[in-house]
C-alpha cells in the first residue's frame, strides 16, 4: 500500500511540475491555487491511508 501511495504522490507532483513548466507568467495566481488544491488532496489521501 505504501508503494502505491508513493507512486500516486509522485504522479501528482510530476503533473504539478509539468504545469509549472508550461505555465504562462501572467497566470501565476491560478497556478498557486491549483498547487494548493493538489496539496490539500494529497493531505486528505495521506490521512485516509494512515488510518
């Protein structure tokens, strides 16, 4: 289960890094909102997995 969790988080972070790479400078706020939402999702997933 831990390995699956790690792979899932790695995929999420690689997606964030990709979005940051192709991201337009004028839309920085949108990117940070997206990153915050993903961080929240990771927090929830981790919390559920640790139960």
